[in-house]
C-alpha cells in the first residue's frame, strides 16, 4: 500500500540533506501515518483508516469524521474513504427528508 493519507492525500516529499560544506544528498520526507479507528456517528460504526496525525488533528477540529468527509474533495480521498463519504451523505439526506 502506498504511503499516502486516506483522507487528505498527503504523501512522500523529496528534498535535500545539506551539509555544513553545502554538499547535497537526496532524502525523503514521509508523512506520520498511523492506522486509526474513527467512528462515524451517522452510520454508527467505526472504521480503520490509515491517516496522517496532522489529519487527525483536523478531523477533531472540524467535529468528527462525518463533517470532515462531507467537506472533503473527492479527488483527494482514497476509494475506501470515498465509499464512506457517499454512505454518510446518503444517510444524512435520508434523515433530513
């Protein structure tokens, strides 16, 4: 599986280590990915997602998994997160009607 956050699409970046003598060597910056159980209040289940810890802070700030997914763009979400977003949207639309 790729080293990519399932909710924000954050991935690896490439840069340089620069020594005191200004020698440059390639290095990789990896996101801090962890597998976390997030609870969907609309669906009433918990889901395991591989997300960056920075994303977890954002999910908490927004108010949980459901509001975060409903505001997220489809292009950055993984297929699993996209299915989850559609299920949440369907459930909230049924509740509102």
